């Protein structure tokens, strides 16, 4: 099934997140210098140091924009200022809200590629999101053979080269979204098996407790979100 191309709407002023809502935000990371400096002021000292360690200016700016806008989005749900958002980190580095802030049990995940980012936010449902820019790769088949299940590699190998690239990124984002949600590293990539069909939605064949949804945020990008459980409603916001 082709990934859905959602309608991205401006978020309402009275933004609310109900128990069975999952919000997905689309974020442009290439922003004006003035806005970038304002966002930098919301970052923690550690985040500012992380930004400064990027060698290329473009990468520094995109990290700052991504983390600053993430803070801004979460602050709207929490009713606090962006600089008051406090993150804690799981063993493999996945950020989460500090327990002292999270009476509402917000879960979130952020992914960025090139100048685009996606942020998923839910209430008491673990979520993971992955976004990848679809670019040519000379090592595509060897990477698929190394990191994908035998059945997934067979699907990719059977396709014409342009379709191989598209299918590779569809598999990759589905797997990565689930791994990010569960906090497991890329070493488990091969163990996670995804079923992609021309007529049915993406499905995890190795874990029946999770939902997978593919989306097409912009041309030449692949993305997927993994959500714990079923019976939720997605809403799409343009930051």
C-alpha cells in the first residue's frame, strides 16, 4: 500500500491531546537566523554544547532548530516555557520527559533528515518515528542483505532499481520507527521483520502489539511511525 500523503494543518491555539490521539508535527529546520538564536536560548547548556560540536554550520543550525522546536512543541502541551522542559535519557540515548514534569504521561519522538523533521507526540502510548531522505545508494543491495530479513531482501532484489530504492527506505523507516519506540539499537535491525504489501498497510510480523503507519511528508522522503497498541487517531500539524 502506498504511504499516505496527509493534510498538514496549523495547530489550534487550544491544543489538546486526548488519550487516544497521536499528533505528528512536520517541521522545517532551515529557519531565519533571528529565530534560530531565539531557539538556542531555550536549550540546556548540554544541548548547546552538543550543537557546537557539529563541524558544519548547517548541521549545527539544524540540530539547534530541531531541539528548540521540540521544546516549543512539548511546552505547549505541558503549559510551561520551552526552556523549562527537562529531558532524561534512556541507556541508548533516547530522550524522554523528566518524571517531575510528566504527570500527563506525554510520550514523544523526533526524527530529522536534510531540512525536514517529524515529531510524534502521544498520551501514554509509546511512539517512535523515523524520517529519511530518499537518495541514491550504490551499496543499497549489500546493506539490505546485511540488515534486513531474508524475505525483505528478496522483495527488494526482485524490483527494478528505482523501485528498489523506494522499497529499501520504506523498510528502513518502518524498522527504525519501531526500534526508536522500544529504545533498542540498530543492532536489532535484522531481527525486526516488516510485511509491506501493495494492498495492505505495513505490519510488524515480529511483534503483534504495535501499529505501523507509513506517511509521505514530502516528495523524496520516506517516513513511518510505530505506536504501541491500536485504536488511536492521528492528527497532522504543520509547525
